[in-house]
C-alpha cells in the first residue's frame, strides 16, 4: 500500500477550505495572477533610503499540520534537511541601528525556499512514514509596502501588491525584539480536526543593501 500523493501545497491548506488550495495553485504558476509578477526576486533593487535587513533563519522554522477528519495526515518540518533558497525583509532606519517606528519595507526572495517535511499517514490501521517537499512561502507574495511597529512591538505590514497570505496572513504576528523578528501563524485550535501552525525567526543580515 502506498501513501496518497501529497501535493507540495499541502502546508498551505486553509483549514477546511478547498477554495484556498485553488488560489494557491494559481499563484504558484505565476501565470494567472499579475500580482505575482513583481520585484521580490530582484535582490539588487535599490533600497528605499537607509534600511536594515532581517534574513529568514531557516534553522528556526517549525511547521506542523494535522488532519484527522477521516484518515490521519500529518506533516512536520524537518530542519535537519537542506533548505533551498533565502528570504529577507528590509525595514527603514535612520541611525543604522534601530528600525524606524514606521516606514516602507521591502521583501526579497531567492530560490524555492523549500525543504523536506516528514509525512505520516494512517489509513485503515496502516501507518506510512515518508517525506514530501514543503514550501515556506505561498508564491504570490508582494515585494514590499509600508509597516508600523505597534506599542506591543508587533509589526503591522501593509502590502502594495501581491497577497498577504501564508505566514503574512493578517492573523499572523510578527514581533520585533532587538536584532530579530519572530513570526507565528496558526490555523485551528488543538480541538479542531484540521489545524496547522508556523513558527520562525528572522535575524539581522545583509541582503544586498547598498546596491
């Protein structure tokens, strides 16, 4: 018996909403949505004034997805595997030390930003352990916009293009703490039959500033 073939978009299944999967598929092709065509892969684009960059720390990625509606389908991010790609957030600064309370930001990507996830499927009493490819970003992200650091140190992003989805969903929280940003995004509760969660951090890094 073989496990059902999981698609690479599985991490982004909106809880119980098949329509969300259709939207993600359209974005991944980058042919059906003009919002996908922007400068997020242009690492050498000029900064918007003086900016500080925060690079995705791939070793901090934690993703877990569980579906127990019928069979059990579970995915867990495997940080021991090679991560392909990189991602950065550039935020404005005045003194080159601290992020300004508000301003413009830029989002940059390179590569597929993918790695292996552990897969566990339990069907008809049989457990099948395997691995599948998982992606951190949905594929239609914008290339920037404006941001504001709120009193509780969380960051509110307003995108000028693309989609605010996946870990940039409006329900996600991004908290600035010193030289890092912590991102948390969850769908569902422990009592739900379908649920998923992301946790990851961004650390101060060089992402082409100065071009």
